[in-house]
C-alpha cells in the first residue's frame, strides 16, 4: 500500500493565478478585522453597490453578498440557524438571512461552535450600512440591520428604467443622491471627501474592467483557456478588492496564464465537448464543486449574465466623471432595466461569438430579483440563436435548495438534446 | 341586509367576472387595473376611469409557470398566470405599484410577454427618511398623473382630483364606521363578509359602493347585539391582497372573534384620509408619507409595524394576534422578526399562519388555530381561577 494518497483526477484546469486573488481577499478581511479593533470604520453594503465611493473615503467596505458566500464556503452553519431562531423562514432571501444571522453571532446573541474562527468566516460588525435598492429584500434587510445594530444606513433609491426616455432623468436622480451620499460619508468620517482618491479608485476599476473584457475575448477561443467559473472566482477583485492597486495586477496574472495556455493549446477543462452559457447567479458557496462537475461532463461554461454585473465595461468608467459612472452601473444592470436596454441582453450577440451549444438557467430559490428575470433572458437568447435551455434549481449560498441528482438529470438532458441536434445536422 | 351583502359577496367571489359584466354594460367607460396598496386611486377616478383593484385570481396557476419561478408569492404568480391566459385584456391599462420585487417582476412579465396598451409601473420613492423623499414623490406622482392622462386621452384637472378625494374620503369614513360597528358588536358581521365589503370597494365605482354601504351600516346599526362566546383576536398581515376566506372561516369556527385588523382588505385600506384643502397632488403625497398603519414596504426609522401591532391589538381588546402570511412574502417574513419579539415581550400571544394560492394542508392550519384558541382560553380560565382563589383567601 502506498503512503501517498491516490491522486484524484481533476477535470477542471483551474487557472492557478486565481488562487492569488483568493489569498488577497483573505488578507483584506484580516486587515478589516485589525482595523476594526483599532476603531476604524467598517461599512457593509449590498447590491450593485457604489463601493468605490466608500473605498475612496478610506472606509473598509464589506460586500455583504460576498460575505455570505464566504460563510457558505467555510461550511459555517450557525448564521443560518441564528436567522431561523430570529423568525426567518427558509424561503426568504438567503443573503439577508445569513447577514442577520451573522450579526447576531458577532453581537454575541446566538451561540456557535467556538472552534470556528470568525475572522476566517465573516467580517467585523459594521458601523454603517449602504444599500443600493436593487430589490425590496435589500431595503428591508438594511432596515433590519439598522434597527438590530443601531447603526445608520444609507439607501440610494433607483427607479426601474424601461425605455430610453427615462434613462437620462434617472441618471441625474441617482447622481444627485450620490452627491448627498458623499455628504453623508463626510459626516461619518469627519473628513472632507477625497475626490482625487475617488479618481484613482475609478482608474483602477477601469483597468480591472479592461482585464475582464479581455477574459471575455479569451473565452471565445476553442478550447477556451479558462471557464466562466475562473472568471467568477476573479470577481472579488471588483466586489472586495476594487480600487486597490493589486486588483488589476492580479487579473493580469490570470490573463497571462490564459494566454500561455492558448499558445500551448491547453483548455480550461480536460476535454471540451460542449460550450454552455449560464443565466442567473451562481452557487457561490460551491464554486469549485460546480466547476469540476461541469468539467467532468465535458462542459466549458463560456460565459454568463452575471459577468455583466459590477462595472463590466472599461469604456463606461470615466475617472473624470466618477459619479456618472457609478450611477450608470445600477441603472444599466439587467435586473433593474428592461432586457433590450441591459448590456448583457443587448449584447446577446456575444453568445454567437462564444458559439454556445445551450443554456443553463440557475434559479436561485430565495432570490426573486434574479430568478424573476431568468425566463425572459433565456427566451431572449435562445429564440435568437436556436439553442436549447435547461432550468436548474439551487441558491446562492443555502445548500437546502440544491438537489444534485435533479441538477445532473437536467443537465444530462440538455446535453442529450445537443447531441441529438448535432447528429441531425 | 342580505341583498346588499350579496352584491359585495358576488364581487369578492369573482371580481374579474364582475368587471367583465360591468364593462359590457358600460362600454363607453374605461377601466384601469391598479395594484391598490400605496396607489392613489383618486387620480384614476378623477380621469373619469374606473380603477379596478387587482385581486388574486381564483384559478389554479398553470400557464404562468412558463414565465416565472414558483417561489413567488401567490398574488404575483396569479397576476402573471392571468396575463398568460389573456384574461387581462379587458382592461384599458394596468398600473402595478412597486411595493416589492415580486410585483415589479410581475409588471415586467406583462411588458415583455403579454403586451397590451398602457402597462405602467408606479414607483413611489419608498425611503421616507430622506429630505429628498417629498420632492422625489412629486416627480413620481406627476409621472403617474401623466400616464393616467395618456390612458384617459385628456388632462386630469386639479378640481376633478379634489372632487375624487372627497368621494374617496367619504367611502373610507363609511368603511371605518363599519369597522367600529364590528369592533363594538363583534360577530355582527363575519370576517369573510367584512372582506367582501372592502374588496368590493376596490372594484366597483366608489359612489355606488358608498350608497350600498350606507344601507348596510344602517341595517347593522339597528341589529341586536350578537352574543358570541369566543376569544377576541386581531388579524394582521396580507399587505397587498386578500387572505383566503377558508382561513377566516376557520378562525371563527374555532372560536376566534375578529375585533380588529390591519389587513390590506381591511383597516389598512381605509385607515387614512386625504386632506381636502390645498394642492390635491400634495395632499395625495402627504397621505402616502403618513407612517400609520406602519408597514415594512417603506423605509423610516419610526416605521415599526411590530410596535403598531402590539398597541393596536391591545387597544382593540384582543387576547391574541393571528398573523396571516402569504408564502414567499419576504416583506412579511422580515417584519415577523420583530413582530414575534415585540408581541412576546408585550405579553400578547400570537400565531403565524402561512397560506398559499392553492390551499394546502388546511387541516394542519386548523390544528394550529385550535391549539392557539385553546391556549388563550386556558390562560383566561387560569386567570379567573387565580382571581377567585385570591378572593377566597
């Protein structure tokens, strides 16, 4: 018997450089804890947040949705339990439940197994909460945190925009609110707002967005040198490390590795048989598991709608007009505007360039914002490209809503349809 | 009394059938379907259009599932299903109010999948805590007025709005009078009938409803006091559509006597009047900005439904609160966190009953309600026994 454990065969060729991003994120959380212990401000926020505005003020920002994924990935069960103990029903937004639950644990109001190190699982309690009003659950979740933690919250109210005529007035409406948000931040920090720093943060964000656009181009190559899961694992460079000088450098490392792969003909998975587009959010707490599962089926997920969240295009980020760029992000997002105006939809042609064989729609059981738009999005693209669609059910972070057997059956069904169509050609 | 009530009951039983018949008889009149909660119906009325308060349909959801994920509340799923079946073409326009993401998505489904003229989303700015809230609302309400003018094909004059405000205030005053009659003589009108009266007010022309309601009130005022044994309860919940009458019946059959409520098809609908003097648009906005009856769909630090619920249930003489929560309604579930805490700390017993569009597990609900009523009865008996023991000793 060998002393070496048997090497498990892996089908997903994870881009190694993405690991450095994960390490940078962990270092960031550590910094947030250290700073909070020194009395520095921590902000939590959710949605298509205006996080560059907060970063430029020197306030540590925790993207609440990402923190939920962190809790889920670390298999920490107590946040969900603490929420249920407070009166939450399972079907309500899992991000909200995980956050209220985390707040109860951090506040010492709910017991947990002390062998878990909270510094590795969540973030320090916030001094302030920022809300983007991307959905009603987000608003009420902010209100609950305000009351439970007795902290101020700031909500930027965004009207849904359904036609071009409504676009410019709403841009002005949100921009005006962002100016008021700056005043709010100044009061909170007791310092004049650092507009030069905001310009710098936006410039870095623009550089990062350019890297992400390059990734989209790389995904068009066959075999694709990376997968959508690799792209998503770089998202924290936007949601957590945004505006930090290391963010574009880390992304550059990912691109360099992918370009090397292209030169050597190495794909993002072992053997690419199918190219699939992913609509909806993701099973964030099991990203590696999903990446491997897809790869094992011969699927390269070559793109998805979530790639268009969080400042996806460099040309839309003008560091000299930062508030306008920040206002544009939530208004143009497909969750708040109509499909025809949303970049991920009006840009559906990218699916043609990606040469997709089919679509998987991820229905996040507890997210009415995202699961509410999925059907239309899938219909929008499939009717234009004639590709088959399958719907799978899960959640962002709550394992209770994912059924692996059901998932496998539905995806296998999709692949059989694709195979049958190929045979028919 | 029965003939008046029967008109209301007929509407409650099938509001869509009723409005179809009404349209046939009033072919020169326009009807606009509106999401009633937070919506200033007076503006539609002032345009000479009948506002029809959108209700959950009676039919099982079938076609709608091709367009929406099932974990949506029954009301929004039902609206989408009726759109998919083509049932909503009878309306000359539809304006859904943004009180939650599920209704926003329902409106989007119509825009993309079931197009018809004049589909709008009314988006009142919900953050009441900000200085900019009122100016924002002036923009939101002005936009709504413009959309209604588009449907009407003519301007909506201020004077017409003032007149509509008076007509609506009168109806609300009558509904509050009925509410008080029920409170003072519990059991004089059943919960299901009270609901029918309010739902009919959301559907039929206000002037006709007020005339019928005056008759009903007059008959109820002369009715003998009803002697009913039971536990006085406060009904809470269902922010934007009606609870199932089967559940209301069950509560009463298990010994609950409804003495007050904050339901959408109840006090919440007629609680607040609109100021009749000054600028009418300003008055409609001010009504929207009044916090009471508190709810969770608007943001303000003083907006605390739980505290409102405890105070109102105590004032009503209720011995318990029954919270009726539509499955998948996040607003209500979020509100419940502090409701259960505040009610418990205030010594007010409560029970949470979840309901679905297609009624499921009614027997389970019956057991819960029965246990709740018996628990309160037992507490009351214990209290009497303790009181007697003290007196004897």
